[in-house]
C-alpha cells in the first residue's frame, strides 16, 4: 500500500496502461489532476486546448487513426457538455476514447444546491453516451476503476467510456494498492460450425459480395485474400475505406455495388452494419446474408442475418479464409469485368468538378502513407466515394454521426498521433469556424497539420436544399467570413490562398514542409452534388422503411 492522491493514482494507472498523451482543458475541479500530470511530465504529455470540444475531438482523432485508447479531461457540467458532440461521434465510429471528467464535491451530489458547474445527474448523461461509465469515490478505487475503464475500451465492441471524480475526492490522499497491470480481456468464442456453413455458402456462391466497416480494419489481408478467392467485389463506405486498397480491381464504392446488387446471392458483412443495402436496396429469399460482428446486439438492429457470427473479425476471418479455401468452387477471374465496372463508375462521377481535380491533387500529395480527415463539405462528401484510399486507418470519417465542425480539431489529434506522417484535413468555411480557436493550440504545440478550407461563404449544403427543395427560400445559410489567410497568420500559423488545383498542389507541399499548422483557403462557388449516389433505389425484394431509415 502507498499513500497518494486519487489524481496521482489515476495518472499512474493511465501511464501503466500505455496512455502517453492526454488532451484537456484544466479548471478548478481538476487542479489535483494537473498537479499529477506535472509530476509525470516525462511519461505523459498534456495537449491543452482552447475549448472542451477541441480536447475531445483531438482524442477522437488520436484513437481513430491508431486503434489505441486515447484520453481527454474536462471540468464537469458545461465543460463536460461542451465535449459531448465529440463523445457521441466516438460512439458512432467505435472509437476507444476515455472521457475523464471532474464532478462537484461529493457531499453535494444529488442535493441540487447550485454548486459550480452542477448539472442533474452528470453520470447518467455520461452513461448515455458511452458503453460504460463509473464514478471514482476514493483514492483506493482509482487504480481499479481506471484499469477497468481501459479494459472496457479494448473488450468487445470498441466504444467510448467515461470516468467522473468529485473535486474533493480527486485531491484527497489515501492508501492505494499496487497500480494494476492491464486487465485480461476475453473475446467471444468463434462458432466454428456456423463459420464452416458460411465458408461453404461463400465457396459455392455465384455472385458474392463483401461489405466492410471499421470492424474490418485489422483484417485487411484476410479480406483481400477472401475477395480474391471468391472474386467478390468489396465495398467500404466511410468508415470501411482502406480495408482493401482502392487500386485493387475488387475494391469498389457504393454505386458500383448498387449496380450488381440485384444478382448477389451471398453477401458477407465484416464489422459493418450493412445498412444501406438492407434499408434501401432491398433483400429477398434469394439472398443469403452473413455477418461477422463482435457485438451480438448488432445483428438484429436492421435485419436478422441468415448466419450471424458473433466474434472479432481478427478471430473469425483467418478461419473463414481457411474454410473457403477448402470449399471454394473453381471460378474464373472477374478482373476484366471489375475493371470495366470501375471505369463505368468513374464515368458516372465525371461531372463532379472541381471535387475530382482537388481530390486528385490531395491523393497524390499525401503519398502512400498520408492520412486524410473528411468533413461535412462538398469535397469531403465526394471523398467518401471518389478518393482512393490505400491503407487501413488512413481515411478518417464521422460515420453516420455526420458531426459538422469535427474535421479540423479531430485532424489535430490525428497529427499528434502521427507526427512523422503527412496529415491533411478538409473543411468548409461553416464547419471550420466551429473550432477555429484550436489554431492557437496547433501553433502552441507545433502540430503540423495542413487544413484545406473550401470557402463558399455559406452553409453550402443547407443553402442548396433551400434553393432546390423549398423554392429558393434562402434563410440563415449565407455567412460573413474573415480573411482566412490573415486570420491564420494572426494566430502564428501559415496562411495560403489557392485558386486552382495546381496552386493547391504547391500550397500542400509548402504546408507539409512547415513544422507548425498551415491553413489553405480555396475560394469556391457552388459545387455539383454527390448525394444522389449515397443510397440508390430499391432493386430487389423489399426495403426496410422502418424508423431505422430515418437515420439516413
């Protein structure tokens, strides 16, 4: 047993579990925690931000691009609530984010006496946004609760977790047992009999297809091998991009999959909800659905698969590949057909200028290992379908949450996690201003992110809908903006304006050469809309028109 403060016990446990960076914004309720961070400054880095949402988004970017736990710390009440847009995005994207928040003094909990930053049942709010949350009530509890939080991050379906600690408890000193090593993690056992049935189905399929989500990121090689064995196109949209290299002839976007969907006889979803095909394209008795998902509750949320396999993709996919190798029928290569489909899809998208030209430059300048963070702007929307992605964890997306303003601060966290790789974010003028203050953070901490700001002086997507769907009744969507180049320079960042794709190329190169942040403003007008390719019409059986469809 050792005497230490709760804060000291928390920090030592974080370090023992491999947390080397914490994003945060200090305040009086967390003073003791930052004292402990100071004492361990050679073991854990604090990146302090200018807004609580920035701290949480940076932790999210760190987690999404590494598949490692990332932590952020904020004060209770308003501070915690400011971070919740990022927390719900972490939930949507299956990210390993630990929210470590302060709380009012323990003797006032639940009494509604109007303490500083008091809100009704903060822990209940925290639990509603995470897979697991708890309160630390004493120094002795701190190591075990913190260790359990990190175990929860790594067990089962990755999703954020939360810990809160009252102000007085955080600073109190008491006897603390040994700081625990990482706790053991158990994973669902693979149902090998069902997996063998799945292997037979896939091996004998005439027109198979594979959908991948974030849950397939760690089985890129196995998915590629399986696709080649059964000559199945692989579809990754948003969070599944990069599982199979976009240059592979079997890697395709959603519109190509929609063209083939009516003839698919067996579909495999790996770490994917298979949402768009089931909700919109339709299913029937001639389609066999196989899903591999570590979360048993996920199988029934849209449509019950014929073969629900509850397991980590890392455990199931090697066995599935072995099974398909045993049961696979002789089949010809579909390379010519698939490359023709790629060309047809490219022709379908050809009208999307200037997005195509901008994305071509971005892809070329990022190189093989660069990381890209999309945002709710026209170039970002187009990137989900058009931009080639070469490797897992290099295309960072909000998934279904679609959190406007997330891109810039999230990309800062990506760059902190990958200081030696090129990292680039896109943003619109509307979304960028949600987190503009984090330019100060980027300059202070020398975070060499390049951000491309496409400026149309509007919430462009909203304005388009008002014009086209509501008889040009434009309201609250035009924006007054600063001179973004001068603004960046006033923060101490590099500011560049680029008008053409070739000017953008040079601006990106100049930005990547900088040690600190670079903001590139690209003035643009209205761009063609890629949204028509998001869903696709029903082509078989019935489509789900339940309340689930409202999410899309």
